[in-house]
C-alpha cells in the first residue's frame, strides 16, 4: 500500500512538473464555474456556500506553491 501511494505521488509530481500552470488554471476555472452557479436559479447548497469559489482559490494557491517548489 505504501509503495503504491509513493509511486502515485512520484508520478503526480512528474506530471505536474511538466505542466506548472495546470493547477492555477484549474483553480481559475472553478472560480468561473462558481460565477455561473451563482447566476443560475435553484442551485441551493452550491450557491449559498460558494463551494466552487473556495475550492478554486485553494487549488490555485496550492498550484502556485507547487509550481514554485517543482
């Protein structure tokens, strides 16, 4: 189990090292999705909590930190 997790993290690290802007762009896309969700009527929990906005900002900041480290 530990070897599989270690291999997965190594593969993910190599994948993201070649695509440094992927996570920040994904984060910005999630923020844009939140804008669309807020405009749509009847979206309930997602609209009230701004779920995609919060997740998008976290992913974008994490992506910037990963790009700097890799």
